[in-house]
């Protein structure tokens, strides 16, 4: 009798998830995760050491070590499980790399739920857990400092730093932020002027989010990314934590627009889980966010 009730409850939860998914698909949302990761590719590079300096790793004889490369994951860095009938992507973090959408996206609203696992790997054993959403991703993988990702903009996912910005490879963007002094980092402020951050900027390639709005340990955090034209918003648990515009990349001293591309989810030496990954095309910035750019 008890077993029958448990099975019935599980079926009801699964039915509820299926019904909710169908309803949201009718509203324009497209779910990106499935049990086979059919909409994603993989890229894996290296298990980095604490003395890594940005150079291609070498073996004991000094020969360059090849990355694992595309769609080669013998260690199971990326695996899919189910939670209440819903696919959940586990990223072990054991090796640097990413999963990336096979499709490119432009002008969209992305939602992702993320939760930390327990494991950390060298070189982050004594550091905060770290991963991220990389958007407007173009070109080949391995173009960044860690030789793991495509040229892109990063929506940081890190303990205490949900929503920070990093430029990946030669990307750049302008962010509403307080002017840094000395060795300070820029800090997002929604009423501040736009500062150039990234390649070619005197303020570096990193900006702190305006507020820590991460969920408690063990709970899911809702990440939202809104991109329209050259503008983007980093939103954590319903709060805007960063306002960005003029997305671009820099090559030979010239700026080029960077407003569309693939989406990458990072593996970065920490265990993390992703679920409810969905995206919707938009024809304009949602009205409630327009004022952030005025």
C-alpha cells in the first residue's frame, strides 16, 4: 500500500512537470536539456594545475599535451540524471571545458537553475566553487586563458559571486559600474555611468555584481539572462545584478559587434548541477527593464 502511494506520488509529480513544460512551450519557451543532451556539444581541455600560467600544458618530456577536444568525455565530466522526471545536468568539474548549444541564439531570454555539488578539484581545492554561463559564444573552443572555451561574454556563477562579469578571450562590453580606484575591481551600480570592461579597457576584464542574491547552500538559484541587440541583463533570483551594453570583441585594435552566438555551460574545477534550462526569443527588451538603459 505504501509503495503504491509512493509510485502514485511520483507519477503525479512527473505529470505535473510534463504539463507545466507543455504550457511554457506554448508560451514560447524552448527547453534545452533532455536525457540525451541532443541539443548540446561538448569540449574538454585539461586538468589544470596550481602553477598553470596560460601556456599549453606539456608532458614530462616537454611535449605539448593535446586537449581531449570535442565530444570526447571518457571521465564522465558531463552526465544527465533525473529529478522528479526532469533532466538534470551534472558537471563534475574534474576537467576544464564546457557543453555548448549546437544552435546560435540572438535576442532572447534564458533561464537556468543551478545548484552546487560537494566536490572541488585542483586548482580550486582551497577556492570558491566556480562555473558560469557563457553567451554570444563564437568560433573555436580553447581560445581563452584556460584553453577551454569560445570567445564569449561570461555570466559568472560562483559562490558569493552570482552574476559577476568576465570577458572571455578578446571580448569586451560596457557595464553600469562604480569607477574603481587603484587595485579595486569595478562594482556594478545600476545608476552609474557605463564603464568599458574587457579587452582594451584600463579597468580590466572583470566586474563584481551589485548584490549577492544567491540561494542558500543546497538550494537551486534561478539565473536569468536577457539579451537584446548589444544589451544584456544578469538577473539572479529575480533581481537585476548587472546592466551591460555595447557587447563586442576586439581584434587588431578594432571593435566588432558580438550580439549572437552559442551558449556554453562551464566545467571549472567544481561540481555543479543545472536544470530547467529554457530559452525564449524576444522582439524587444521587456518593458520592466527598459529604464535600466535610459
